[in-house]
C-alpha cells in the first residue's frame, strides 16, 4: 500500500514538473547538437522547394488548444486549386523522400517542445478537422500534450488502424510515467536504426480518417 502511494506521488510529480523540465532540457540540447544538420537541410530544401524549407500547420494540442506545428517541407505545393491532400505521394521531392525516410522532417518539432506546445513523447498531433469526429474515449488523447513520438508510433505506427492508434494514445494517457516514456524513447531509437522500420515509414499511408462510421 505504501509503495503504491509513493509510486502515485512520483508519477504525479513527473507529470506536473519533471516531464516539462526534461522536455525543455533535452530539446534545447538536441537543437544545439543538430544545428549543423538543420542548417544543411534548410539549404537543401531552399533549392528543392523554391525558397520554402519549412511547413507550418495548425494542430490541436493539450485540451484541444490550437498551436502551429513546424516541420521541414518535404512536398511540392499543389499546381491546381484541388485539395492539397490529392496525390501527396507524387508531390514528395527527392530530398523530401530522404528526410521522411529518416524521420528528419520531425526534427524541427523540437522547437514546439521548447515552446511548450508539445512534449517529446505523447500522442501525435493530428488534424483540426478530426476534433468533432472523436468519440468521448478517443478525445481523451488530448488530456496530455502531443508528442514527437508516442506509444502508437513504437507499436505499429501507420500499420495500425485508426481505432488501434487511438486506443494506444488513450493507453498512454492512462499510463503516463517516467518509466513509460523511457521505454517509448528507447523503442523509438531502435526503430530509427532499423532498416525494416524505416522502410515502413517511407511507405506511410496518406489515408485520412473519416470518423468512427468509416
């Protein structure tokens, strides 16, 4: 009983204080260490995307609060007035394909973590258009800050159905702890250096979620 109480207190302290301290410290150090690589990628994408190396989009964060996510721009702009979601695979540049394959397009989200919009680990921030489509249980994924990587990403990522992804997100909300975050971080590093995992990422599905009646 005493051990359970101590575990609960430690978990609460981690959620309220330590997680943010670690997020800020690790993201700051990482941005400094990766700054030469970031500069190189910016230069490459300046040429590949005609002067547009960055991609900005509004996403829902904790408690569905809207923030602007920043990523490296890996796709060309659409040439017509149709939805930009059409033929995304064909719009990926050669440089963009490499960046996606290595998940380097997520690197700039360390800025979002530094600002406090995101955490290193948490449910991935999805489209604003999905907000009215969640049922009550699925909406619980927004009780915590979204993350660069998360429980769903290390347990199947795009191979999972939408229902499975949301179930993993809610599981993380209920089991958020230092131990859980360390496990997710280690699994993420393992996947980055796993050729098969990176291949599946390269072939990521662009299918949109149409709600629980799909």
